[in-house]
C-alpha cells in the first residue's frame, strides 16, 4: 500500500508545484530598447541634431514601488537640460509627471518613486495609478529636451 501511495503523493506534489505559477501575482515589467528619435517628437523639432538618437529601458518592479529608467543618447543638437517621463499617448504632447534629476549626461540611470510624481490636469491622480497605466503600455513616454529643441529633441513611447 505504501509503495502505491508514495508515487501518487509525488505526482500530486508535482502537479501542485507546476500549477503554482500564479499568473495573477504581480510581475516586474520591463520595456527594453525603446527607440528614442526626433521623429517620435510631437511635433518634431526642426533643429534636432541630424544624428540625434537614443535608447531607453523602463523597468517597473513587481511591487510597483518605482520606475527605473536607463537612457543612452548621442548626436543631439545641444546638451540635455531637462529630461522626464510625460503622461500621454503617441499622438500628442503630454504633461510632465516624473522629472529626472541631474546629471543628465549619457548614459544615465534614474529611479523614481511616489515622492517624485507630479500629477497634472488630465493625468492619473497618483503614482500608483500612473504606474498601473504605464505597465499597460502607451500611457507615457520618455523625452529629452535641449536648448535647440526646448519642447523635446528625442522621445520614446513606453510600450
């Protein structure tokens, strides 16, 4: 009897372990190699550097406690004086909600939390709501501002 129960028990344990990967539990979200370009700006800046380009990686940990951003860029018209995440869709310019503190020399990495979130008219009311929308994709973008392109020189949609 014991010889029969041990294999049944082991098979049951194996099934439980295999099925325990709960898809509903929070997961880290990584948006990697987001292409930053002048063409992504809305509207595009006519004074952008001819070779202005960059990449961004946005990581949101499973607990939604932060937004981590890594940016590398080159070929911009002038030095970056401001960079941040905007709330908004690809079709329009949106308000700044997560400003990046200096330094902004390439490459840079920033970790932003609820204390950095600055809600604006028409944006999610708090950091948690914005992060939820950001994780779904298409709710924000990273952009870099230069003196030649004050509204933004290069931009990458977070999607």
